[in-house]
C-alpha cells in the first residue's frame, strides 16, 4: 500500500494537511462545523488524523474526509486564513501544499475504492478471535485479481499504483517454489474450496502450466500428510475411529476417506454460506473423516498473524506486574484463561440479574463455601 500511495502522494498529503488544520484548534473546529451546517453536510463521522507509516489509518482518514468535500471547498469563506495556509505551508519534502483542486478529490475517491479491499484484509489479518488460516490463500488470490483489474484500468494514476504494488506482491508470492504449501493445504481443508478451487486459483495466478504443476505438488503433499503414520496413529481415539471406519466400509482402505472429501467420490462441494463455521463443520463430520479431522485441527490452528501471540504476551505483562510477581505459573495460566473466557462470552453479564449472587460474594458466603471445597479436595488428594 505504501508503494502504491507514492503515485498520488500530493493528493494524500493535501488531505492530511487540511484535516490537521481543522483539528489544530477548537476555534477552527467550530468554524468547520458551521461550514458543514451551511453546506448541509450530513455526516456523523469525526475527522481523524492518520499515522503515515500505517496505511490502514491513511485509508480511514481519506474515507472520512471525502464525506466533507463540500465543506472543505467552502471553508475559505468561513475562515480567512485557510487559503493562505494552503498556499504557504510546505511539506516535509519542501514542496508547497497549494489549494485543493478537483483532481485531488478525484484521486482521493479512486484511492479509497482501490484501498478498500486492503483495508478489509488488514482487519481480517489483525483479528485474533477466529480461525483465518483457511482464508489466507483465498485472500491472496483476491488481491492478485484486484491488482490485475486495476492494471488494466483506463485511469493512469490507478494503473501506476497497481503496478507499484504488483511488484511488491511478486516479491512475496511471485515464485511458487518458495511458497509454504501449508497455505494451500489449509485452503483444501475448507469444504467451500477443496482441491478444485486451489487448482483453479493457482492456474489464474501462475498461468496454466506452472499452476497445474503446483497443483500436482499440493495433491502429493496432502496425500503424504494424510498417509503419514504419525497422523494416523496420533492418538488412541484416532486409531479406534479408523478401525471402526474400516469395519463399516468393508476395509476399503484409508485413502478412500481423502478421495471422498476432495470430490473424487460421492462427496460434493459444499454450498457457500455467510454463517458457515469451519471448525463446527469438521467437528460434526469427524466420524466420517476421522484422520482428516485430526489433520484439519492441526492445520487450521496455524495463525497467519502474530497479533494473537503479541496480545497474549501483553496480557501476561499486565497480570505479572510488580505487585503480582510471586504468582505461580499455574495461577497465571488460570487468570489468562478466565480472562479469555470472559471475552469470548456470547452474552454479556447482566449485573441486575446477578445482584443476589454478588451480595453473597460481598458477605463472604461464597468464599467460605469455596474454601471448604478446596480443603475437601486437598484431603481427598492426600488420602
């Protein structure tokens, strides 16, 4: 995104400067509100500043500022110093900002539309409360398709932006030999995609010849994972399920399970659904695909972002402060787990309904009862 924004850097800097001008004092903010009311700008959003090194925040400042285009165009009528400021202010590179022109807003609207998909993908990657590894390859394919469409656009600026970003995209995904094939396996284990989608997408990204070759490698890699003795004998439960499956199917062989799933047998592709939950699907279908479900459990748990682990370390730092430095590892683990459970609670705690319980805690009845239970459990343990 940074490489693409360099092509329309002047327009982005102008938007950043006028937003900074309005937010620099309370008096200017009030004048801007008067201008919005006069121009009948109906927008409840508030102008926000961005961090230039964080492209997602740059998208947000542009997306918000475009709603106030009419107000910015007439602000010089309400504040005499606005035009003077634009004509005299210099950027970090020494260039003068200059007044806003029609082309600047055209560039802003184009870049907002262009960066919207990157904003959505950034929000998805930064999420830490859902499994994302199965969506990773699909997102890569969507980015590639988006960049190709923009490269063929009649808009010169948009095409230049896409060209710069395509170069950086190739740096990471342009050589299939260097790509981690586990990204493809996670997509195959998504019943919406399977091997059919992965093969088609690879041919779209890398052309037909290299795409088919890579698809064959993915198929071979999946079969090796499926046939690995460590996967088949990973637990007693897995072996029991495998034995039961062979007995029920007349010993048709373990490979038929993989063939049924990827669509070579009677197992069709699933219909797309917005409320689909892949972990629930594998939990329900575990009796039908015992070995694949174990493989899916391991592969789909692979994070595509370091956000979750960073949050865990931050959380641990808040718990193990200077006043709690003597907590045992087991107690720290319990505190982290309880906090995570509270955050994942589907329905918020109703304080009004729990007043009686809270009053009992205040009186110490619950604590005394819990201490008795702990003593009993310790006695049983020693006996």
